[in-house]
């Protein structure tokens, strides 16, 4: 089992993009989904300026989960950077502490890149606190804003 940069494993980049789109995106048809996935893959491969890092947890070239570090995340609080985002573990692998592995890898990556804290927004209750997230404020969209000190 290893944590890798998505750009180094293009064979699972499309799966990553599809899972992201299904989890956080909007689409009405399979054709629209396919187009959004293709656009996301192209943005990542062309060094999307908002993407700092996308880490994937893989085993034997099978994607288990992923997590991202973005410059911004949404319309609110664009004055803050970087953003801890898109933590995802496939359903069949949940309950095995893989999210902790992804969390730790992302925080280490952010620290190596010179950041002293990361921000995240969520509507989950009492989830990210177990990783050290501290509440900052309620956003206009209803999500809670947290930060993690590195």
C-alpha cells in the first residue's frame, strides 16, 4: 500500500476524476458525466492553477482513496489558503483507518510545501476534529470552516 501523486499514475486519474464528480459534482446524463470527467482530467494534466497536490492511496494499482490540497475551495473565504479537500475512501475500504493515512500524508505534504496551517469546510459533524481540526466559523453556505495547525 502506498500514497502517490495522482499525476504519476495517469491510469487511475480518470477513476479519481469520476469519483470526485459523482461525490461533489452535478450532472444530469452519463454524457455530461463523461464530459466533466474528461475536463477534470485535462485540467489536472495541464497543471490546473488551483491544484497544489492530489494524493491517492493505492494497492497493487487499485485506487482505495484520495485527498487534495487546493489553493481555494469555493466562493467563500478565498483569502485563505491552502484548502484540505476531497477526502474520499471507497466504500468497500472504509473502517480501516485509511482516511487517517490520507490525512497524515496531506498534512505532511502541506508542511513540506511551507504551509503552517490548512483550511477545510464541511457539513460533517465531529469528523475532522479527530484529525485535529479546530472550528473557525460558520460559512454562508451552511458549512463549517475549520483549520488544522501543522
